[in-house]
C-alpha cells in the first residue's frame, strides 16, 4: 500500500497498516524533534461509552501524521499535543489502547518524552481539523474519564489477594477504583490537600503473602493499622521512609523475618505494635532513635538475643511489652530504670535471667510489672516499694529466693501481688496488711514459714488469698473473717494446726475454701452453712473429728465437698439431698457409719461418689441408679451386705466401679454389660457366687477386672477374650472356676497381669504363650498339665507362679514333655537337678581367680630385709607382708546346692538362667547359676568354654565375676529401662542428668535419692513450675516419680521391664482422683500483661 492508494474510502485497518509500513520505511530519513509531554498522573479508564470515539480520533490522526509539507510548524505541535492526550487516555487503566496499531506507530509505552521523527509537517489545510479533534478529545477527557490519584493507586495494591472477599467486605467494598480520590473510602482519612494520612483497616481479611512496598509511597501517612488482616511475609524496610508515621500497627498477623532497623528512622513514631507475629532475630538497637515512642509492643513473637540497653534512652516510653518471646535471653538492663514515664513493663514467658534491677525503683509511674515464667533469680529488690503507682506485681513462676521485702507495704495502690512458684523463704511480712487496695495475694508453692499474719484481717477488699504449698504453721487467724470480700481461700499443703475458726462463716461471698493436707483438728464449723456462695470445700487429709454438719448440705451452690482422710464419725444425713448442685461427694477414709441414705439418689448432678474405707453397713440403695451422670462409685472397705442391685447397670456413664472388700452376696448382675464406658470393675473380697455373666463381652473399654477372693464358679467364659481393652490386670484368683482356659484369651495381647491362681482349672496353658505383653502371671494351685510355653517371659517366671500344678512340664520345643522334666511342686525331677549339679560341679574352676588376701598386721614379724614398716592408721592394713594365694578351691555337694535353689535366694535372672545365692557349710557365699536346658548337649559345653574364656578378661582387685550362659558385654534391656528412668527424672525435676550446680556434680539419680533419703517432701523434687499445678496433676507426677525410681534401681534384676513400666504409667493415667486444689491460682489480670 502507498500514499497514492489512500482515499477517503480507505478502511481503518488499511489506514493503520499504511501508517505502520510508512513509518517503518521512512524511519531512517526522519529528523528527530523532541516534544516534552506534560506529566500525567496514573489514571484509570472507567468510561467505556466513548471508546468508539477514541478509535475514530486515532484513525484521523493516522491519516494526518504521515503527510504534508514543512510549511506549518504549528501543525506539528498540535499533533504532539494530541499525542499527549492520547497518552493520557492510554495510561488510564481499564481498557488500555495498547492493543491498537497507534501504540505501535507512536511507541508510547510508559514514556514521558516523545521523540517524533517526521519527514514533513502536516499541511496547514488540515490544521483546523486537527485542533477540532484536540478540543474534542479534551472535552471527552474532562467529562468522561476519571483517573485515581497516586495514593489511591498505592492503596489498591492491598486488594489483589483478597479476591471475591473484597466485594463482601464492609470495608473493601467501598474501595471504588473509579473514584478520583480514595478519601471517601472506609478506613481512609485524607488531609485537606487530598493526601492519605491514615490507613486503618484492622480485622479485615486481606490474605496477603507480603506487605506491598508500594505503601511506602504514601509519604504523608501518619497512621497505618493493618492488625489482624491475615498478612504474612516480612516487614518492608521501605516502611522506614514513612517519616510522618505516628502509629504503626501490624500486630496479630503471620509476619516473619526480623524487625527492620530502618524503622528506627521514623522519628515521629509514637506507637509501634508488632506483637503476635512470628518475627525472629534480635530487637534492633536502632529503635532507640524513636525518641517520641510511647508504646512498644513486641510480645508473642520468636525474638532472640537480649534487650538492648540503648532502649533506656526512650524517655517518652510508657508501655514496653516483650513477653512471650521464649528465646529472649540475658539480663534486664539496668538502664531501663531511666524510663521514668513507664507504666507497663511486660517480659513474661521469656528466657530472661539474672536479678530484677534495683533501678526499677526509679519507675515512679509504673503500674504493672509482669515478669512471670522466666529464669529471673535472686531476691526481690526492696526498691520496688518506691514504685508508688504500682498496681499489679506479677513475679510468679521464677527462681526468686530470699524473703518478701516488707517495703512492699508502701504500695498503697497495689491490687495484685502474685509471687507463687518461687523459692521464697521466711515469714509473710505482717506489714503487707498496709496494702489496703490488695485484691489478690498469691504466694503459694514457695517455702515460706511462720504464721499467717492476723493483721491480714485489715485487707477488707481482699478477694483471693493463696498460701498453699508452703511450710506455714500455727493457727488460722480468726481475723480473716474481717476480709468480707474474700471469695477464695487456699491454705492447703501446709502445717497449720488448731481448729477452723467459727468466724469464717461470716465470709458471705466465700466461694472456695481449701485446707487439705494440714494438721487441723476439731470439728467442722456449722457456720460454713452461712457461706451461701460456697461451691468448693476441701478439708481432706487433716485430723478433723465429729460429724458432718447438716448445715453444709443446705448450701445450694456447693458442687465439691471433699472430706477425705479425716476421723469424721456419724452418718450421711438424708438432708444430703438438699445439696442439689453437688458434683463431687468424697468422704472416704473416715469413720462414718450407718446406712447409705437412699436420698443420695436425688443428687442428679453427682459425678464422683467416694464412700470408701468407712463403716457403712446395710445394702447399696437402688436409688443410686437415678444418678445417671455418675462416673465413679467407690464404696470399698465397708460393711455392706446384700446383693448388688441390678439397676446399677443403668449407670451407663460409669467409668469406675469399686465394691470390693465388703460382704456382698449373690451373682454379678447381667446388666453390668451396659457399662459401655467402664474401665475399672473391682469386686474382689466379697461373697459373690455364680458364673461370670457373658454380657461382660460388652465392656469394650474395660482395662482392669478384679473378681478375686469370691466364690464364683463355672468356667471362664470365652466372651472375656472379646474384651481386648483389658490391658492392666485380669484377676480371677481365689474362686472356684473350673474348666480350661478358653482359646479366646489369646486375643488379650495387651494384658499386663493375669492371675488365675487358687481355682480348679485344668488343661494346657499353651494359649498363655500368646500373651506377649504379660509382665506378671500366677497360675498356681490349679490342675494344669502339659508343656510350659517356651517364651522369654516363661523362662524368667518364678517357680511360685506354677506350684501345685503337678501335670505341668517343661519342654524344649513347647510341645513334647519328657517324663524326666515333670514339675513336682514347682521343682524339676531329681534327674534334671542332677544334670545341672554335674555341670555346676565341673564349674568349680569359676572360683579359681587371683585373690590378694589383705591381712591385718597382728602377730606377723616383718623381716628387716624387706624394709617394711607397719601401718597403725586406718581400719585396714595394706602394708607388708602380703600373702598371695594363687588358687582357691571350694568343695560342695549336690545337696548343699539344691537346698539353696529357692525363690528367696534369687539374686538375678536372665534369658539364659537364674542366679541364686548359696551359702556353703563353711560359711562361704557363692553364686550359682542354673542354666536353661539347651537343645543340644554340646551347646552346653561350648557355652561353658566361652564363659571361662571371658572370665579371664575380668579384672578387679576383689571381685570375681560369675560366668553367665551366653555372657557378653552388650547393653541389655534393663539398661534401657535405667535410661528411661533418668529421662523421667529429668522431665519431672527440670534438671539435666548431670548439672554443675548440683553438689559435687551429682548424677540426677543420686541427687533424687539424697533428697528422698533426707525426708524432704517428694514434691520438692519436682520442677517448681510444676508444683503449682492442680493437685491431681501433682499427684500423678509424684506417682510417675516413683515409677522412675523403680527404673533406676541399682540392681538390674529389680528394675521393671518396659512392659511393666507401661502398665504402671497407664495405671497412673487412669486414676480419676481430683483431690484438693482444682485450679491454678487465678491470674486473669496477669495473662494480658505479658
């Protein structure tokens, strides 16, 4: 196509094509002319109704530009102006014209300077037409195109990830891209000049994977609040360019990375909230440049390092919160004492250590000091008494020592003083009664001594008094009755004595009173009946006498009544039914008598009913079946008679039923099969008769079943094998069961203990070989016969587990018994014993070793040629002469050995045999190992030779190791048990296996043994952070401590197997006991101050 062919009929497409070709061909001959287009802001194109007009203008321009003479330069400038306008239109977002040929002709792409190369100027004859089009385009731009300001463009960078949620958001839905300014958008505030000065859209779902750096172009921004907007990524360092910023809140997001040091350039910043993210790295010391900063919140992140001492220069700082950063370490800089305007300092749940700086006494405006759950140690600085504005002092769960400073009594505005879980000693200062505003006082779980100050009765606004787990003595001061606002009193686990003051009944708003674990005597004051708000009363483990006051059962809100372990007498009155809110009624281990009142069935909310170890008589009231929410029913060790009511089977929520050690008769009710949640059924030591009901197969959560010491008969039902949840114990001993062990028992693969002794069972016991989890088995005093299973467990089983089963025998393969191996009363035949003793006789050389006999220098003359001198010091004499006896022979008979093969002489067991202690007629003590029968005779010889060879490697001045069958230096399972015990001790005590601060670098095992041997409370071994937990948890940890000590027994043979450890731990876990303190000290006020 050429210019001659161009006509008024030419189509738009042809014109565009012609323009492209012409421009391309003429590019080399064009002369450059530079035209500076006016700077145009970024615009948007919201008006689509004139789009077709724009294409017409483009087509006209394409016709004009390539033609004309050089007579009129004005026409060229007009063309350039039109190009500028089109550039403006092109930059408007929405439907850009970059897809048109004109874009290719002009090559405008994002440039502000246009280089127009033209060979000729548009003829003057078309100038009028050109200016008409310019005017038309300007008119369209004015009335049809609205373009957003640069600040608005920056704000829109927050939208992309919000997606469809932006339209439904009450905030983002107002962000209209067609607006000329964002000032009308929600969350946006502008200056009179139209610049954005505030962006505040907290709790708005943005779903951004990064913070747009483009926000830093909001150069006039003073407030930026993007808290809880679901933003991740890092904080852009470019935010340090927002020099007018006064508030920056990026809290409660998922930001990572470090805090940019560039934020230290925000000289106008007053509030910085970066808390509740995942920020790492150290706190930048550049933040000390923020001289206007008033609030610095960095809590609940993953910051590490120490607190920069330079932050002490932030003299305007009022709140400094860095808690919840567990990797923050080091000491608290004393320079922080220069922050005299500070009102809140929170550094809880960190790794900070060292002492509290005494310079904190300069913080005269401090209202809250939260330093709990750290590694802070040392004594409390008395200077804290100078913080006259202090209201909340939270120093619990630390390692503070020393006494409580009496200077704290100067804190007239103090409302909460929490010091629990430290190692504070000394008395409770009576001067603290001057803290007239005190609401919460908690010093539990320390080592405080002395008496409870009677002056505390002056604290008329005191609501919570926590003194539990100390060494307090003396009486409970009656003056506490003057604290009319008291709602919680916890005095448990002390050494308090005397009686419970009757005046405590004046505490009208008292809600919980814990006194368990003391030495309090006397009766329970009936005045407690006046405490109408009382919901928890625990007086367990004291020396209380008398009866339970009926007035207590008139408390409508009482839900927990625990009186365990006292010497209470009398009975349960029928008025117990008035206490409809009771959830736990635990009066076990007393001397209560009489019948269980049938009115107890009216307690519809009762979950725990403990009446065990009392003197209750009569029958079990059928009305108990009405307590449908009951989970625990324990009446063991009473004098109950009669049959077990079948309606008890209607207690479908029951988890533990213990009716043992009574005089109950009749059969086990079939309805017990309805206990779908029952995990412990204990009916031993009664006079029950009849068979085990087949409905027992429905107890699919049962872990322990004890029916021992009854008169049950019949066979063991095969259905018991379907109770595969049985893991702890199955005890059917001392009954009259007959028949064989059902094959279905083999399904109880997780069972730890099985006792079938003292019955009339018969048949083979092969099925027991499938119970691979067994740690304890007793089948004695039955009529079992056949081979004993050949498994490692049965090899180590005591003889007493088999006795009085004359038909049992031991075989090599577990299937065929030799007549010479028939067990009689648990011992092998004479032939077998003879075989063993022949081997033992040939093993006399095991006692042949090198002995150095040390003798005392009594009656020996030392030859002068030896030049020896006698020693007169010490209890042993290691001086010359020494008598060396190279060999020692011990003579013994078969009978002398056989007499020692008794269970009481067992000193060790292994997979190859049992080791016995044997005393010879001459008084010599030797160890004899009885080897298990080998499959081939030559294996015994080979093993014996190997043992003798190994014996030659043993070296000690006074120990000769005994040979063992298959002896090696490999670590055994019992070594693993020991290691596991050490791990348990580390977890419970919070100490490493060996720590430098433990005396002489003692191993943790020795340290625990020393603590226990010195009669210190076992709880002192636990980590101090654990000691303040609810008592139920503490009791479980103490039981676990006992298991750990089993594991680290110095004798490997006395250590349990891992299976036994598992069983013991499961027993601990399954206990539902919740004694005493049911919750931690209330620290609600402190939870928000970290």
